[in-house]
C-alpha cells in the first residue's frame, strides 16, 4: 500500500463510527491464543503470505487499539477459506475480500482461529487481498516478556509508555496472522498513529510521519520478511540517537537508539557506544548484519527485552555487571542472526535461536577480555542445567511447551544449547564450526550484503550441514546431546594400573567423543573409538578428566548438589 493510501486509511480508521464506539470491557484470551506455534492448517500451508499492511491507532487513555490489517496472499493451490489467528478480545467490524464486503456473520472467531469463507473459490496464483478492521483492548502482560502481551505504563515524568512483547504467545495478540514460525509475510508495512507528543519507532525502514491535524501523528515503517513475533509497537516520549556503522563488509549500517526523554543522557550514550563494538564482533564471528539496508535499532522499554527485528527492546536499566558489556543488549542483538535472519521452522528447533544466540555471549566475553572471561561465563551456564527434557524432541512443538521447564527444556534451550555448541566447536575446530554456522544462518558459506535473504532452518538440516562441512557422520554427537535428556556420562574405573574410560549415553549407542586425560600433569588424548578406551597409570597417580573443560558431560557432584537443593 502506498503511503498516501495508508494515510487515508488511518483517517478512516479513526473516524469510523463502528470503531469509534465505546471500547468494550476487557475479555479473556483463550488458551489457543495464548499458545504460539500450533501446526498450520491445510488452508494456511496453501498460501504464500505476500504482505501485511498494518494500521494501528494506539489509544493510551483507553489502553486500546483501533486497527486495520490488509493482508495479501497468493494461493499455491485452490482455496475456498482463509484461516488466521486473532485474539477474541477484539471486535471485528468489517471484512473485505478483494474489495468485496462480507456480511456480518460470514466469518467466525470462537477461540481465536479466525475463519473467513471466501465469496468464491480462488485458483492457484490468483491474488487475494483481505481487509480486516477490528478494535479492542489487547491482552496485557503481567510480567513481560516472560508472559506475552501489552505493557501500558507511564514514564518517570508521568507520560504514556507502551510496549508489546509477544514471543511466547504470538502475533495474534494484536494482529491477524498465521501464528507459526513459518507464517512470516514477505513484507510488513506499519502505520502507527499516536498522540503527537509521543514517538512510535518500529521495525524496518522509516518512511516518514504525518501530522493528522487532530493532535495525532502517524509513523510509517516497512520491513522485509519479519519474524511473526518480532513485529512490535513501542510508544513513548522518546529521544532518538543515531549514527552510522561502517561495516568490515563495505556497507554502512544506520544505528538508532530511542531512549526515554527522562533517561540520563550519559548512560544512554554509553550504551549507544556499545552498538558498533558488538556489531563488529558479530560480523567478524558470524557474518554480515542481516538487515543493514534497514537499521540496527534499539528502543527503551518498560520490560527487560525482546528480539524485535531491527528494533530490539531494551529494559536492562543501563546496568554494568563487571563483564565489560551490557549482556541484555548483546543477547537480543544476537537474535538478528539467530532468530530473525535464520528462523526456526518449528518451536522444537528453538535451540537454534536461543542456544547459538546465548553462545555468542561467552564468545564476546573472550573477544573483549580473553579466555578466562569466556570460561567464567561458561561455568555459570553449566551450573544452571536441569537435563529433565531433551533439547529437541523430534516432533512439532508449541512455544509454551518448549519454554516451560515442567514440559520442555526451558532454560536448557539457552545454556545447554550454548554448551553443546562450545563442545562441538572444540571437537570439529573453528574453521568447520564457523563455516557450518554461516551455512545455517545465511544458507551459504560466503555471505555478503545483498547475496542472502532470511531463511528457515531445522535441527536435522543443521546436523546435515555439520556432516557435510566436516566430511564425517556426526549424527551420534547430536543424538546424545540434543535428543536425550541426560548428559553423556564419562565413567572411569581403575584396576591397579589399568584405567578404563567409557561413555554412557541415554540412547545406549556408541559415543566416540575424544577425551583429554591428565595423569600426574601429563596430558593424554584418548580417541574413545567405540566409546571406550584404556590407559595405564601408576596406581597412586592423580587423574583429571577433561582438564580444559572441552566436553559437556555429566558431573556427579552437580547432580548431587541439585538433588539436595530441591529437598
């Protein structure tokens, strides 16, 4: 939709009698809506999602939205119905298909699965433009970002401060979408109307703003292939900071930070000064910043943070914890590569986001301060592991299941995933590890600005990439670490001068991961062919397994400590 058309739409949206009525009392979101990643229906997989053109009027006093979504699809096969997800808290006032209004009652949305019968069958390749006008009070987060929704609060000087954070619950909390990782539109245009004294930074490139002459201003943005939960609204009296980052790949990336007007400018500047340092690390370690033609953006939020594509949420309070960098800023920035450029095809593959994204943190600590700094962060991670559920189940999952440590891996997605990545790197070497990482993220080993686009990835695909890059079948490595809850256990027995080491895994299969063994200060490398190896050592020699902490394995004292701490 052209900008002029969008402005006309916003004016109509604000003046529409159907939408200007008194906002209804808040309703409850359904369990279906509060779970993201339910398998797509046949009618959803039959569609190519070309564009989402989303117009929002944000009403701080009512804590409500008045909105209109124009969604463009191209069927891959004939379709008669379109199914989307949209929270039942919203009143839908109008639906049009290619300009034709549907009568009230033609669509249904009992549990948040919005079903719209088309006025006639559409053939494969025949464009469909769906317009949905709706309004209401979006689901409020009680403790964002851990539970999703909107945050309506005020700044220290009493002005509106509004943010959305919907990763776990999904895009349907505030716009009609296909709430699945593979539901990304090829493009999203955002038109956000707010009181004129406030700002509305959002995803992608800025297309300008227009004073509507009624005390409101519309901010316009466009983003390519945004992750569904990464589309976000942020409204507050912001001060914008900007600069340019000259990349080692030859392009220039715009840097933008929207801080609260009440924030200490010196603290904000210190955080902003971290942007180019972090970008240089990621570009040197992984590859080009994926959205250099749009921006690296950060916005100050009333919740801790979230990886919103090109407009990461930051609410860490400008805290320094002795690491030499702001961990929250660094973690969310990692998701531009692991989450927004490379998106998990299913929530069961979420460790590809969180595990690799988290591993970037100790690697960055080493980049800044050396080996000891990296090992300190890795050890902190090691102490958190629960090992109650496999990191990857091998079957489709939703967000609620994988992030809840009562039903899925929970925090093991982050820390166990990072430690698995570390063990793999030390096992196959830096050259192979980083080539496999580039192929995972960009779909090619030689990424450069302009030669890649966002992509989906799965765990089996990553395993295949590692096997291809190394020229070895390392499926046994991932079977033990990803698909089993228990960590591999390195069992040592001694009979006189004969020492036997054997790997025990949850699946009982051979685990030929080499191990370093230190015998009275002398280092030996055991190939562990077949998962078992012997060596000879003096009867009273001190034996230290894995002195360099290269392998992630079961540690008896940690298991005992965790068991006793639960009692």
